[in-house]
């Protein structure tokens, strides 16, 4: 899973990286652009948040379709 840092106060977004690196990027950004305060609207986001929640339904339906097709062919 990859992570990135987003600061909505100054519209800065990092690239995708590991969690520890994203936290370091956040700390460096706060020290450079917002010293002494925590900007509103900043957060770490993972690429797991972007995954379509219906994906498991599609995978399950595909597996069921393949199972039924195999059952029909073996009759």
C-alpha cells in the first residue's frame, strides 16, 4: 500500500511512497511552509482509499461465472 501527503492549505501533494516517507514529507513540509502550526486540511491518504468498493463483487461474479461455465462444459 502506498501513501501520499496532501496539504489543502497550499495545494501541495506529494508522490506515492511508503507511510514513513509520507510522514517525513509531512514533517518537512510543516517545518518549511507552516512553522509552528498545523495547517488545516492536511492529511495522509493511501491508495487503498481509492479502490472501488465494488471490486470484490466483480471478482466474485467473475469466479461464479467461470465455475458455472466449467460445470456446463463438464456435463
